[in-house]
C-alpha cells in the first residue's frame, strides 16, 4: 500500500458531530486503500481515550492537545501578522516537526488536509500533491456571523471572513484540488474564486443508514407520553445555540398554545449558558447523551431551525434516515435536494412552523414515521457511494 498523510484539525473520533462524522468516514475509507499517517489536534480531554481506536486504522499517528481558551488568545497574533485568526489558532511547531519527519521518512507525495487551517503545515519544499477538504466555505460562515453581531465582535468576524477568503483562494491555487461538502458549497466558492474553479469539486456527506434505522428498537428516553419535538447537535456551537434560542422564543409559544403538553428537547453536549437558560416546563436541555438515536426515534418530529448554516446538516440527514418528519429552515436544507414528495417542511416563519408542527403531531406521521424520507437518504446519501470520488481524487 502507498503511504498517505492525513491532517485533521480535530481528532476524527468519536463520530458524534458534523466535522468528526465526515473526517472519520474519510479516514475509515482511506485506511482500506493506504497506509495512513494521521496528524490531529484534540480539543476535548475526553477524546484522548479514543486514540487507540484510531491507531488501529493508521500506520502512524500524532495527536496534540489544544486548549481552546489559550488557542483563542494565541489566534490574536493574526491581528499583528496579517493572517486569518484561524491560522495561529492551530499553529504548532510540534505538529510541523512531525509532518516534516513523516513526509521525508516515508517519501510521501500525497497529502489530504481536512479543514483549510491544517494546510499551513504543508510547504512548497515538501513537493507533494495537496488535496484540501474545506468542507464548508468558512469565510462565508464568518460573514454570516458578522451580520448577526455588532460592535467589536462584528468587526472581528468580518475581518476573519475577508482574511480567510484570501487564504482559501491562495490555498486553492497551490493545491491539486479542493473539496466541499455539497454542490452548492462548491458553486459558492467558484463564484468567490473563479480563477481556480476547475480545481473545485464536492463530496456529499453520507449517513450510516443501518446505524440510523427506524427498524431498531430503542427504549424511550422520554418520561411521559406528551408530544416531543427534538433538536440534536453540539450545543456549544453558536449556530446551534442561535437556532434553539430562536425556536424557543418565536415558534414554541405558538405550538404550546395549541398543545400545552408539548416538550422541546435540546439534545447535545456542552450546552452553552444561553442554551441552559432556556430550560423550563416546555424546554428540556439534556446535555451529552450516550446515544442520540432513542431521542430521535421516540420524538414526534425533528427540527433544524438554523438561521446560519453552511454545507449539509447531518442532524437533518440522520433524522430523515430514521424516518422522521423534519421541519427545517432554508439555510439548514441547503445542500439537500428536496421536493414535495418528502416529509419535510422548509420555512423560516415561526407561525407556519407552528402550524405544520401541530398537523404532524396530531397525524400518523409522528407515530408511524416517514419511509419516504428514509428511502431518499438511502438513495442519495450513502457513504460508500459518495467516497468513491475521494479515491479518484487521490490518484496521481
């Protein structure tokens, strides 16, 4: 087998959140075709326990701890050096030394980086083919953040958007190819960097449809028999925080007015203080759970009311794979081709969302689920099918 260097900004295990799901499936696929040398940062002390499982997939690994608070302070160096703040956040001499050694020792000529900031460890002197999985157009995400903020924070976010886009463009120029998570993300980047459009492609996310299956039997995690609406995701991620705040403030009151027993469950680890503050008679914040599937399986429907989003939302794919009716914002459905044949409502209007929620909760969909949604996911979002393109891109 040929040697391959794979650099990831966050340890790709456990596959319990968006970026880790994608990077883990990339790694699992690559391990069947290459001797993979994996370099990654660990920003959650709980994740150190998983290094052995990844070591079994790889020829060699390098895991370095990163303290998010200290890294944020370090990232401010970018204000002086004229860089996007994301670059000094991940800057590491130890990682650089390991990368230099691995490339020289194993004569590596192909490098895949997951998240553009990890490409800072690859230089012209390495003489390698560089493939970059940007995943999302991160520079545009920072622009969206800036539009939602004011004052100094808005200025910093807008600066990050501008400087990161410059970096993304330069990176695309020197790389062999750039990958995004959806056709829409790839097309957006092509409009922002038309000079490199021929190098840009996309690989859709997938879903393990056997794991996320409505045919499995799960004990209900809900104590009562009242109607349940569920939101899943990492609850320290600002876009998710913003989404549940909006839903609890604007949509839920309309729903509860018609169905007073309704509960809104927010399921996900490390809930921010803004999320914890939502806890009430009608809003339950679970924190981290061992398995999100029972929460999806026994909910009446799943919601994804994101006001800010890039790429493909795994929370939507997973709920659809489990045969759930989904109510989502337009931003949350970007990258997922949908039509009226699916049991999906796309709306950004609180009252319309409430009206549809009421209809679902009183109908058969909440009880028997949606086979249409599941079959759609099986046909369009298979990891096995989507990752064939990755193998092609890595070939000389």
